[in-house]
């Protein structure tokens, strides 16, 4: 597939690029910092730009089969980065006839268990979560072929090649942590699978804690 990755230089984004290239996808990386991708071979292209700028997205989106967006705000303060990126992508994708979009989110947006962990996470990440929730709603109402992939807590351990996924607000199994490498694998699995269109799925590490 011809994939555009927004948030390509991030800790998950970098895994999406590397794994996606290995799977044979033609990947364009969108980033404000192209220099962060120096040395990465096999990309179909790099577009320098800011996802908050419609003109930058118009240079990048046309001609792709799908967009994977993995954007995260830089700090804990009030933010509209994720919801504004989502709004901008919807505008430009509709203009250019690109319909498929897969986006990252957090399980905490919809989870109620484990109560203490979810409550603490909302206290700490309130601004980012509020914006993620806005972005989810905007995308679900977009009319595009969307998928939302909500992760549990991420770490940078090596990938295991396995994850637990479900379609429930609270995890039905798996581990409370997930490696970014395995999250990237899941994002690619979802973008490749048309059955995932219109679905929000939760992802945990594979090892059961039960
Ligand atoms: N941390 C967790 O435990 C956790 C849990 C659940 C879900 N998540 C979600 O998982 C995703 C991946 O997290 P991560 O830790 O791998 O991310 P990260 O390393 O913090 O990377 C963030 C990315 O966002 C991009 N970005 C930010 N503002 C941008 C803008 N205006 N235009 C274009 N790109 C922009 C950055 O790209 P450039 O600077 O190169 O432009 C960077 O590549 C995030 O969406 C996060 O919400 C995280």
C-alpha cells in the first residue's frame, strides 16, 4: 500500500516506518524534522511539514491509499494538536479522495478499569486525553474509512510479535503494558485489514495478567 505516516519520527512512528518498509509498503514520512530520519533507507519519500498547516498536508496526502497518524502533543498543558490534526486531515483527505485513516489513541479514553490507574492517568494527562476524545469523536463522524487503535501504557522494550486486541472499553485480557514495536505492528495490521474499517480496537501486550 502507499502509506502516509504522520508522526513518523516518534518512538512508535519510527517502528511503523521500519516494519512497513519490511512488509513492502511504499511509505511517505511526514515530519517537521526530516533530519530525524537520516540514515533510514527504503522510504518512498519524506515530506517536511506541520500537521497543523493545511498547505503542508495538501503537499503530502494526495496519491496515498491510507494515512496512519501517530501524533502526540509535546507537553502536559492544554492542547488541540491531535484534534486539529484530525480536522485538517479530514479536510485534505476529502479534497484528494483518500478515504482510509488509522489513528492512535489511548485505552484510558473509554476505560473504567483498573479504576485507580485510569483515574491517575486522567489526572496527569487530562489535557491530552480531552483532546484525544475530541479527535475520536471528530473522526467517527467524518464519513471516512477510519480505524481507532487505543493502546494501553507504552514502553520501548523489544517487540514480541504478539498482542491482545479487543473491541471493549475495558481490556478483556493481556498485559497492562505494550511495546511500541508491537503497537506499530498492530497499526500496520489494522491498515491492511478492510474488516477494521469503522472500528475502535483496544491493544494490550500479549502476556495475560490473569
Ligand atoms: N505514551 C503512552 O503510554 C501512550 C499510551 C496510549 C496511547 N499513546 C499514543 O500513542 C501514540 C504514539 O506515542 P509515542 O510515544 O510513540 O509518540 P512520540 O514519540 O511522542 O512522537 C510524537 C510524534 O508526534 C509528531 N507531531 C507532534 N506534533 C506534530 C505536528 N504539529 N505536526 C506533525 N507531527 C507532529 C512528532 O513529529 P515531528 O516532531 O517529527 O514533526 C512525533 O513524531 C500517540 O498518539 C499517543 O497519544 C501513548
